[in-house]
């Protein structure tokens, strides 16, 4: 599937603040998750070639629901709440955790998970917790090491190697790449992978 076909009809579809609000669908979903301020919204916007498909805020933790975007018949990108922002009240954190873990572990329509990590600070304890929630499903994980433009080429390559080795050792069925919403590094690579996931039988 070409990039144009994959994102040609992208549009907001639904939002859910609780598991009971998740839309009924027989389609295929690919979810995006990441620590607050890791660049998840910017990555989604870069992939969709939209400036405000996902809201980019200077206040981390703004995304408080699961947001669904339709890519056409039977295909959905799912923007999960950012996690790990210290100023979010404890009750809200617990609610997000329940929503995230429930969706990741039980959503039958979910084909794969894209985890967005700041290339300068990858595989935080919260990133690992997210991966641990998802690993038992046996579905693929792809890591975007965002903000790669803020590292030298040598350091970016080093981080890519280190994260790749750790993922291979601890989380089977995972892959990783460098990504920059600013320079568009890695956009085509990520889009190709997403298209393959959506087209997988």
C-alpha cells in the first residue's frame, strides 16, 4: 500500500475515556503510545502529513482519552494517553493506567503497537512497564526513537544499536528505528511498516 493511499482519508473517528466507551469495530487498529513529551503527537502529525491531526501541546499529559482516527474502511490509528507526567493527579494516573492496560491487553482489533520514545532517554521504567503489559499478547511492537535530530549521527546510531539489542533480548517481535518529526527522518520507513501491519492477514 502506498503512503498516499494509507493516509489519504485520515479523519477523526471517536474518543473514549473509559473501556466501556471504546467503539465497536471489526476493523484493524494500530495504536501509538509513549511517555508524555516524547513526541507522540508530532510523530502522528508527521506520518499523516497534518499539522494538527493530533494536538501538540507544550503541557505534557494533555491527551487524556483514547482517540481513534479512521484511515478508511476497516483501518484505524489509535492515539493512546501519554504516560508518566508527574503533575497529573494520582487518581487521573490510575484511571489512565487502567484504560491503557485494558485496551492493550484485551482489544481484539489491535494489530500492533508503536511505542514512541525520546531518542535521548529511551526505555525508561514506564516504557518497560508498557511493553510488559503488551508482550503477553504476542503482537508486534515497533519503537520510534523520536527527536533523533537532537543527537549527532554517531550518538543516534549508538542509541539505535543499544535499544535494538535490548528489545531483541527482552521483547520478541519488536523492531526499532530513528525518527524525527522535524527533519522527517524515518517517516517513509514507519509508513511502510504501518502499511504492512494493516495489510497483514
